[in-house]
C-alpha cells in the first residue's frame, strides 16, 4: 500500500521560474518545453509533475510545487536537450 499523500499548506508550496536563453547569442528562446519530474517519490521516474513552455521573452513559471527533489528538463526542436537537478 502507498503512504497517504502529504497535504501542504499554501505557504509551503513554491514556484519554479526562470528564463531560457540561447547559449551563444543570449537571445531569449520562446516555445521551449519545460518539464519537472519528481525524484524519489511513489510513482517514481517517468511521473511528470508539471509542464510549461516559455513565452516570447523566454520566461516560464510553475506554481504550487511541493517541497522535494526534482529534475527539470528543457527541450526545443533543433537544440540539445538540457536538464538540471
């Protein structure tokens, strides 16, 4: 049996946000797919927590994220996939 999910208070949740830029030119990249994957939780690898994409200024934000460890990936056709933990 799985443990009961933890209920977090709104003030315990966070926002993951940033700007994606071209590594060589510094130009903001739009329409980059950003995915956040939880690590070490029931449901395990492959379970997607949140998906977002960048706006015209390369900005993205994911709100209401529970405390924990995550892997964030950024993907756009024509570019190498990037990730961070």
